């Protein structure tokens, strides 16, 4: 597969070991176009500075939480359709409902298996009918 045809995935988590784990899993699943950010502020700058097809987002982060970043994405005319998968330890029903109401595309509870991550990404990208260099949501 041509590397330019890979979806651009942004991994946002304040914990470096978790970012490394997710990137490792993504690479094992065949995804090559992966960027990382350690908080919502940095992630927002990445989203505004380059093409992103999917955001994998932690809930609990300093400076700007995942929920705050999700709200900012959904409030933006340019990015409101950008798929966002929340990957978090926040497993209670209230948190899931809050994320759904804020517009999350999908939700994964930590710890998770590589199979779960791969399946959720495939579901989201299939739903969105990912095509290379498509500017959907922009």
C-alpha cells in the first residue's frame, strides 16, 4: 500500500508510555501515518496545522482535557465531522454518556486489547468511508 494512502491518526494522551503503546499497536495493525500530542492544546495545534483523519483521545490531561478538546472540535465548522475515539480509564456510564453528548464518535475503556483498538478504528474509518487525502470534515 502506498504510504500516502494511510489515514492520518493523531494520538492524544499525556502519558508517554500510553502514547508509545498505542503507536506500537497502530504500527502492528498497519497504520503508518501517526502523530502524537501530550495534551489538548498541542493536539489542537496539530489539527489546525496538518491533515488529520482520526483522533484517538484520552479524557484526563493537563491544560486542556480530552472532553474540552472534543467540544472545541465539535464547535469548529472546519473540524466538527472529524472522527474522535475517546480512549480512557473513565468507564462509568456517566462519563460515557457525557462523551456521547459531547459528540464522541466511539469510546474505548483502558485497558484495552489491540483487537479492540483495531476494530474500533476500522468501524470509524469505514463509517466515514476513508479515502486518501479526502478533506472530509474540513
